[in-house]
C-alpha cells in the first residue's frame, strides 16, 4: 500500500502532501482489534445463554423453564432478570469506565488507553472462563465492560486522527468491521462448543482471550497519534510521528496547524461545559441521537440473543446457533460493503437506504411470527423458519453498512479538537447506556410484546430515518476542520446555531490559510 499518495486539498488553496503509508494501515488494523474484542463479547453471550449446561449451572430456574413442557409460551421461557444481567452488566460497567477513559485519553494518550482496555479484557476473560458461581461470572463481565469503555473511547479517536481524509471513513469502519468479525467468530465458536458435553461454554468464554491479547500487543506497538503528542507538549515526537505516518518530509504546514489547534484547545479549561455551548449543539445532538437510534434499530437485541431468539420462535437449539452464524457472516460481508461505499456514496445515502430495508424486513418478521407463532403453536415450518432467517439477514445487512459503522464514524468526525475527547466520551456513554437498557429489557419485552417487539423497533427505524433526512448533513470527503464553514453554516436548520462564532466567546484564531484534510480537528473550523 506504500506509494498510494495523494494530495489533501485545503480551504486555503494549498495542499498537504500525504501518502497512505503502511504504518497508517498497520496501526489502524491493530487498533481496530478493540472492535474484535467488543464484537466477540456481544456475540458470545447470546450463544452461551442458550446452552443447557450453562443455564443449568448458573440459571437453574431458566433451565427448568426451557425443559418444562407445561410452559406453553414460546416467548417467555428465557425471561429472567439475572440472565439479562449477565449480558447487560458488561455495558453498564463500560458506561462507568468511559468517564475514566476520557481522562486517560486526554492526559496520557490514545495508546495507553487501548493498553488499559486490553488488560481489563484479559483479566475479565480469565474470571469468566474459570467462573464457579454467578458472582464470579458477573465480575468477569464487569471487567470486560471496563475494557469496552476504554476501547470504545480510544479506538475511534485513534483511527480518525491517524487516517488521511479520503480514506478516513473506510479506516474508521475497520473498528466496526472487527466488531462484526468478533460476533461471527463468537457464533462459530458457540456452534462448535455447544456440541461438547459438559462445560463447552468455558471454551466459548475463554477464547475471548485471543482478541484480548491481540489488542494488548497491538497497543504496545502502534504509534501514538500526532494530535495526542502535541496536545501533551511533546512537539518533536509529534512531528516525528506525523512525518512517519504521512510518508513525506513536507509536514511543516500541517504540524503548525496542529500546534495552533492544540494551543487553542488548551484555552478551553472545561471541555464538557464548552460542549454544551450553543455553537456545539448540532454536533452534540446528532452524536447523541445516533447512539440512541442505533440501539433502537433492534440490532443488539438480535445480536445478543440471536440463538435465544431463534430458539424462542421455534428453531431447535442447534438450528438456532447455525442461524446465528449465518447472520454473523452477513454482518461481516455487509460491513465490508460499507468500507468501500461510505466515502463514495456518502453517509446520508447509506443511512436512508438502510432505513427502508430495516423497516420492511422487521414488519415482515412481525407478520410471520404474529400469524405462525402463538403461545400454543408448534415450531415454525421449515419454509417460514427460512424466511425469518432471510429477513433477519436482510435487516442485519442493512444495519451493517449503515447505522452500525456510521453511528461511530459520524460522531468521530464532527467534533472540534476542543470538545473532541468530551464529545467522544458522551457518545460512548449514551451508546452504552442504551445498549445496557436494551440488553436488560429485551427478553422481558419479548415475553410481553411477543411478535410486536419487531413492530416496536420498526417504528423507531421510521423515526430515525426522518431524523437523518432532515437533520443529518453529509460529511463525505470534507476535512474535519472545514465542517463549520462547509457543513454547519450551510445547513438549513443548524446554521442558526453558528451565530455565536462572532460573539467573542472563547474566540479562536484561525490557523494559517492552509487547512488540512488528514483527519485532524482544527479548533476554529470544527
């Protein structure tokens, strides 16, 4: 990939030279293994909670319900708060850890934060795979959650800061691609370990150690981002790293702009308070809304509980795990589609097309389940079971090339440097809060809503599609520091929030007219 150079056009007419260097590609791949760990955690819990041996050891009441022929309701056999807590505790812990991760990301750098995430992951994996009781199991999940909080804070920031603009979208989606690969890997492992008599679930939980080690080792070898080094007054190191990742000696203009951006950012003593200012309202509203909407597509309900869900609607446990593997594979392939299309078709196009696809597929699933699966019905016929899997795959594919990766990409590229760490922290917190809520509530919602759960989520898909149509601007191929002028001040609604740039409030000097487009935030121009 060396030599894939391009010139990054800027608003001032000058151009910053930047090559797509091997170190950029390798660093981004290593950093994105944080997504692999996150994805494995998401995928493994659903498969393990559908394994009889696991249920018998930790959740005997649920196991008894699944074995009791007198319980007719297909939808309520897995409704158990403890079982849901096993899945959701990870996300609640991640939510709390994010606050600490924001501090370490800002004061110590992106790289140490990823290293801390890896260590949390490794300890959590050891506890989970060796668990003897529910308390040990939950503590392990909580430590994994701490890893998720640190990884989700640092990795998207690292990727967007080190990537050249023209491939920023694609490289950032590497994180999401690794999430989907992790889910698929977990589904494949679960499919195999479910056939092992005894404690196959320990293997499922223990193999999470592989991505945990990859992330930890990767964090030891990647370079810190120039933004972070300059932000912490390590200017010469920052310049050296910038020269290395850009593959050129002509980095002085870009370096000076980063220094100026960092100086201005340091003038902001309270980034969270500054984040609440009127001129930051568009970025904050969009980042928060995308996280809420991402969870209310219903994707995590399907990904956490795919085997349980398929068992619930009448698939045997073996078929349920097999179906989960299929949806996991579709997830990976569709995320690859996003990597190739996000910087060509744009963010809005992918979100709007996927909205239609997700809405239709969920309505069809609800109709099939509403007609064919009742409290007293037998399993779905093969034809309808296959149709449900196809519709779930249709839904998953749409999510995987839109709301999945873009829910992280768009927030990572819209905040200015002065509010960037705080903005990413809020983004991750909101995501984990609503992930926790859905994980904790889904099996109970499934029990009470029955097939209507899919109508509930499809209604939200409709709402979020209107939100995107009217309020989410296109950020494709726009350097981060030019977004104020080219995006927010041009938008029919958000431009009204840009008027306080003239009020002298934390007035920032514009950098020399030589803008850059290599994924670094400039303070004055977003």
